[in-house]
């Protein structure tokens, strides 16, 4: 069943691994560097009770289920920042018919990628984007 856009009422930030992390042993050997990719509208809920057991959540308090429209800016190695906390993707499921993805994420201890998220300037204050992320035309 497709979700209404009204259910996607939370803002989550996608942080991607930087593929240019070059070390002395070649690509990706220089450690994991991350950079901000985008911010999207999503539905966010905590896994609780029997449902969390079915979804494989061992620690339900640190596990979220996030639903959003598919974007090419996310993959299995991305990180999610929601409510100032950083989460690691555990499962990544895409529905090609509805173009939606469902992520099961767990909090990533010791990581704080909230500092990578650009802060809005004073000219950005106000509703300047629509829920699908496109800019509102100013006259």
C-alpha cells in the first residue's frame, strides 16, 4: 500500500561515504570520510514489541523504521541523521512499483554526523521548499 505524502512528515538527513578517501594502499584505505548528501521528507517510527522482533531489532529503543521516496543519493553505506542522532542502515528495501524505500536503522554509537548538516542562513528561514524538496518560486 502506497503511503500518502502526509505520512512523510519528518526531516531526515542523508550522509554518504566519500568515495575519494584515498590512503597509501589505494581507494577507500584512507579511512571512512563522510559528507552531507541531502535532506528528505520521511516517515519515522520506533520498532516496538513483537513487530521489532519480526524486523530483527535487538534493541528496539535504538532502532527506527524509516520510509521515504527513493532517491539516488542513498545506498546501503549511507548514514541517517534524525533528531540530532546518527543511525547506521541495517536493511535497505526498495519497492519498485511505488518507488519507495524502507530502511531499518540502528543508532551508531560514537558517531556524530549532525555537524555535517548545513545550517540554514537567515534568508532561508520560512517555508521556501515544498514537501517534495523543490523550491517555491518567489515573485
